């Protein structure tokens, strides 16, 4: 399961690559996507990229994640989610 | 109501900004360059008028860059300049400014990239912004969103005449309660093979490889036109509104008209173009003696050029100064008419008619301004534009001191 985890550093990179917003670990850890300026399509892109990297199918819950921290918790299995290995 | 232009912005093959654009126009500079990345794939088109060295991140916030195609970047940058130039305080009343930016064929480059991902790798590789980036209304939408503009918004897709028609439409928007409109046209047809492929079937693109002769309208060697990319945007408002906020009036939009000349590459016979010009002049209240310069459509195809010359002779039996500065940089689809409108505004402002590059001598008995710019007393300018498929539009612009 180690390779299916993502880090906050990766999220910072994905927020820049997928949503065009530069941020840092501290900000990304504490703010919501909305506060960061990431719109719903941006979150969709981030989720899709995480799915590609991890091989997980995250589903609609991930797309509704309010913040990078919440999304990370979902991906890393800290919160129950509809995950299936790909 | 008198509609006036109080802000102007351009992104053109001369670079970003109206100063760079005007400097190139006055010089009659050649801005056509090889497009090797497209030519290498066996396309017959070899030259283009590309916006040089454009890095969107220098001009636009990253979050808008990733969700937009180049045609929207150009629109956003030109809109920013027009807004700054106008001095309109957008934040004071977001509902007081609307957007109407014309588009030619949407976000081709962005679309090609995502469609290649779809067919080459699978649906999960398509980015979500494809849903909005390719769309004709994307430029208007992102200009509205990024500036917080909540007035009347729309998009017109009428090929090259787009901005002329959008100016005509804006009169209604101003009447209906949006006191300022950002109006323009923007296109980026050179960024990808798909973008260019959509244009090839029309058979109007020049296959010439020599920038000096590839697009030479009104000459015997005319062999089509060179495609270009770029945008021009104007901020328009009622003269009374502009006066009340002590804005600088750059030009008066005095009359617009458009006609449909029938299906075909371009209005066959030029009757529709003639009619549009007559009607625009009538609405502007100017006769042939009141027009001091014509910014010709100058397609660069012998038949279309001859039709335009015939129309000009009928309109101006005593002659008129004619110019086609876009011979220097190409035709930017929805940006083409827009860049001509911008050229006319700058021409009136500087009281100088820029030359028609690559046309060494005035042909066909036309008073075509060639070789060097011509200083002149300019009260009114007539801009003519035709679109593939038979649309014709004409616009009369006037110097604010001569209305």
C-alpha cells in the first residue's frame, strides 16, 4: 500500500500542475481548495492525476474533498472510502 | 447615444500592446515567419503571423493559464490593456461592465492535446478543463471571471468581421443597462496542426514561403492569405458616460452594418460588401467625401480583391485612401477584423495612414497607401471585413474632434 499513498509535497506539486496555483506545504496543509483558489474542475484534475499515480479508484467522495488535507486522508485510507485496487 | 472607444488593447504578431502594434504598422514591418512545426507534417502552409515569444505566465495568473487555450490568453491580455487604458474602475460596480469577445474556431491547440490524450491513452487522461477551454465563449468567460465583470456577456462567431458586428451589438447592451462593454476578437489558429487543418479546406490560405510575396493583396501575384494569430479588444461606452468620468475618447463608433452575401468562400461579386458599407456610412451620417481612409478587407485572392476594388469604386467615385496593414502580419480570423479596428483607431489618433506591406505599387487604379506611411487629415475611417461563408461587415470610426 506504500506506493498508493500521497504526500502533502505531492499535493503541492499537483495543485501547481493541474490547477496552476503555486502554494507551499504549510498553506496546502491548512487551507481548503476554495481558499487556495482551486475550483471544482481543478480538484477533478488533481483527483484524476492521483488515481493515475496510485492506481486507486477514488470516486465521487474524493472529488468532493474540501481540502488537500481531506483528500490526502481519503487517499491514504485514514478515512473510509470506496477504494478498489486497480 | 454616441458610442465611443475609451480603451484599447492588442496582442499581435508585433507583440503585446498597442504601442508595439502601431510601431510595426507605421513601419510596414514584415511579421510573417516560417511555421516549421506545422510544415514538417506535410502541410502546404509555410508561413504564419505568430505572436512572438508569448509566455502566458508573464501576463496571466497561473490558475487561468492552465484552464485556457492561447486564443483566450490573447483575449485576456488585450482586455487587460483595454481596461487599464480606459481607466474604468471595475470594482466600483462589477455589473457595469460586460464582455463580448468574438471567436473563430475555439481552443484548437488545447483541444487537440486533450483529444490526443483521449484517443491515444484513454478518457482518464483527459484534463477536466477541456470541458471549458475549447469553447467559443471561453475567452469572454475567462475575461469576465478574471476581472469580476458581471455585466452583459456574450460571444459572436461571425468569422473575421466578428468585432465589427460585436460593436454593432454592443450598442444594444449599452442601452439595456450595461454602461461599459469590452468588445473584441481573438484567435490562435497556428498553435497546432489541428488548428490549421480546420482552415485548409477553404482553399484560401497562401502556400507561399517568401514573406515578401506570400500575402500580397491587390497584386497580380495574389495567392491567398497567410494565417495569423492575435487579438484586439476595445472598451466602449456612451459618450455621456465617458464625459462624466473624464475619460479620454479614442474614437467614436459611428456606424455599423452587416449583410449576408450568400454561401461561398467570400461574398460573390462584392454586392453584399458594398451594401454593408453604404449602410454603415448612412448610419454614421457620412457620405463618400466624409471618409478619409478605408481599411480594406484585402483577402489576397484575385476574385475577392477585384470585387472589393469594384465596391470601393462605386462607394468612392472620386477616390479614397485605402490601406491593408494586415498584409504585413496576416489574417488572424476573429482577431483579423479586430486588429483592423484597432489599426483604424490608432490611425485616426495619429493622423497617419499606415502602409500596405508587400504591395510595392498601387494596383488597379486604387489609391492604395504603399511603401511608406502617409500623414493625412483623418476624420473618419471605414473598416471593411468579409468572412468565409459570405458574411460582410462595415464599420465607420470617427476622430472625436470631427463628430
